[in-house]
């Protein structure tokens, strides 16, 4: 029979043991479970794992969390109405389309028309001043006088393109543009510079020419063809535009027209035209509000009229 002292000691040791047990760390939440046995499937049968891993283990999802979502398919893009639409596939970059240039690249101006002639006159005047200075320094007064007279006469000849174009080409209507263009041919020396400036960008390119030099050569040979058998090489021809027909040009930037170009020999207009050529033209309005021709040529000789026709 135990005495009370021994019982108290035994009870005290039991309480200490229980307290020590509470102080110990809890076992790891995720204990390694033995792998489930694998059963070899029989031919024609399928199998599943015997035991699925339970939640709460290490590497498992936290309770209450949503399962991981699959990676979004970048080939589909959600639309506003909730329906998925397939993203457009990558396409090769489209080639850059060259924008067409302006209809009229260069508008008419006095500077453009008279510029080359003024440069020639300035160089001629500088040369004349230099020569006169040398002759006067040598006291050759008679020679200086002759040189001055000859220089002035040459200056008048060189300024001929300016003298025949003192009137500005006002082309508020396409008909005025046609009259000014062919009117520049009605001189001993046609004013090719004005004609070139009255052409649009399309009018400056044709099978006959693609530059100002080619344009000038074309008209020199064309006038020689029109003179042949009707006038001498130094007889000027007169070009008259008649029977002009087109729609109203108000508010339009391009317009088609038909008209007749009748060619006369100067001094013999009473005999009638030596040529009457039907012409079809397209006109373009430039940035200055004036009209320009889209074709700078003249049809080949198709109809010949005798004097008095």
C-alpha cells in the first residue's frame, strides 16, 4: 500500500510529462505517403490511380483556392460582348503605295517665263560694259560707238521672248488656256518657254518628249511639217482656236474639251487656213486657279485644205 507521499510524487510526474508533451512540435503536416500500388492493365482495359492525393499535403492546393487556370490562348482575343474572336494572323507588311504627284507641278509666273532671258541679257550687258571700258581706255571712241550700237541691237534681239509675251496669259477658262498655248506659236520664233509653263505634269511627258529640250525640238519639227508646201521657212504661222466645246468649268478641277486648231500663214489669212485639225484635250486646274493642258502635242496632219477653203 502506497503512502500519500508517493502518490503525490507520481501525480506530479504525470502532470510534468503531459506538459512536456504539449511543448513538443506538432508533426509535419505533409507526411510522405507510400505510393499506391500500380496494377498492370489488361489488354483493352484502362486504369486509373488507386488513390488520389488528398488535400492538405505538401504541394497540394490550399483549401478553398481555385484550381490553376490554363494559360490563355493568345490566338483568341475576347470581344466586348463576351464572345471570343480569333486574333488576326500576322500578315506581311503591305507595300507602300506611291501617292500620285500634283496635277500641276509648276505654275506659270513671270520669273519662270522671263528668268532665262533675263540671265542672258545680264551676261550680255556685263560683257558689253567690259568691252566698252577697254575701248574707251584706249581712246578708241569711234570703235566704242559702233560696239555700243551693235550691243544694243543684239540686246533687242535677245529680249525678243520678253517683247512677244508682255501680255499675261490669263486662263480663267480652259478655252483661254488653249488660246494662250497655241497663240505662243504664232511668232517668227515661237515662245516655247511659255508653252512649257502652260502644261500640267501629264502634259510634259509624251512619246515625243520628256524634257523641255525635247519639247522644243518637237515643235520646231512640227511647224516645219505644217509649213511644207504652203509657206517658206521664215514665214510665221498663225494658230487660231475655234469651235471650242466643253462643259462648264465652274467648281471643277479637270475638264474635257474639243476644238479646232486652224493654221494660217501670216499675211495670207484671207486665203483661208492651210490646215484645220480637230483636237481633243483634257485640262487641269492648277494651284493658282488657272487652267493647264494635259497634252502638249498636236495631231499629225489628217486633213488638208487649199487656199480659200
